C-alpha cells in the first residue's frame, strides 16, 4: 500500500475519492470542557472578546492586502544591461591602452649614455645637460628583474663611458652593462640604486602573437616621457637593415604604434600589460629620423636570453 509523504511542498490538498487516497483531515474540535472554560473567561473579561476580534480583523486585513498586491518584478537581462550602460555613461572605464600603460609604467626607465666621466657635473643647467644628452645617446629601458636588471638597446649606449637611469618615481642611479647581444641590438644593465618597491615587468611569449593584436609602445621619444602610443602588430618575422648597412636584424615584430628616437629600448606591451618585445628601430627611407608608421621590436624571447633568463 502506498505511504503518504511525511512532508509536502504543495499547499493544495490531494483530491479525494479513492480508497487509497489520503483523506482530508479537519482540525479537531476542542474538548467541551475547554470550550466552556474559554467562554467563561471571556464572559468574566469582556476586553478579551475585543482583543480576539481585533486580532481576527487584523489578520483578515493583512491577508487581503497580500492577496491583492502584485508579485515582485523579475529582473531581466535587459534590466542588467541598462544598468551597466547607465553606470558606464556616468563613469566610463579607462581604455585598454590606458590600462596597459598603467600596468607597465612602474617598470619603464629612462636611459642616458654619458660620454665623459665628469659630464653633467660641470655646472651645466638641466636644459643644457638634456640637450647634450640628446646629441649623444638617450633611450628607454624596462626593468625585468627587481634586483635592478634592465633591458635596453645596445645602440643607445654606443660611445658612452657612464650610464644613468631614471626610474618612474624620479630616482636616478648609475648603471653598468652586465651583458649584451649585438646580433639583436640588446644590452642588459644593472642599476646601482633602486626604488623602495621596484616593480619588474611581466614578460609574455610571442608564440600566440598575431598581426592585428593591439599593442602600446612606452618610452621617452626625444626625451619626453614616459610617453605612450597605441597601435597594432603589423607583421612578424621581419628583417631590418640599419641605414649605414652595418647591422642587420631579423625575426622582428613590426608594429605601427608611434615610435621615435628615444623610444629605443622601451617595451612593446600587449593590452594585458605584458612585454612582448623591445623597441629597437624605425623604418624611414628619408634623412629625417621620424616615424612614418613602421616600427620594429626584438621579440622578448631573444631579450630574455640576453639577460640569461630561461626561455618561455
């Protein structure tokens, strides 16, 4: 014989009629003695009758209000989309390029190559010292290990006897070349002093990099910076020969984010803030060393090898 459930989620009574159906159970009437005592108490205390009546009316009124009130409105996906749009219109999110630049900014350094041992210590004004630096060697770099290891371009340091780097917080430090990779125009520096909280960049393999991927170039073009320019990867596996024909670079990343003299050695960064290359050259068939839309970067795999780091 089928057993009736102990609990039921339904508020409806089962339909009667069958011999096997559970019968509807009516509440049992109170014993006659109890009924008499209740009547006697109400008779002796008329206020209780009013209290019972008021409670009953209040219960009926509450049931009526709840029964006639419409149910809570169901929130739809359209409601959520509308709320998100309203929030974004009020406080727009930063662009992908801005987020990438913010992620890499604490790792970008300014690199200056000084030709003489006593240079910049002879009373020159800051403006004159900057002009002299621009006439010799000024570039960018990126901190890749928090012990002061910095990647930059080798050509930035050509003819220099001293190297000075400036970190994101304004701290300046002398630096030495600890390794180089001439075939990829790369140099590895080690800074003598560091900020209190040095933040090394995150590097990412170029294995899944593809033409059309968005990138930003961060550095110090013409000494201005740190400056940010955005573009896309234009091609992979490119070759570049220096204007004097003395050097030839291969397996380069071609990109169209603006780069100018001073950007050399700076990072090429994906939208997630990861370094995929070191900016090293711009193509310009004219005599002016300005950007015309074609820049090149050494893949970070080559740069990591120059620093003695394991491959990705």
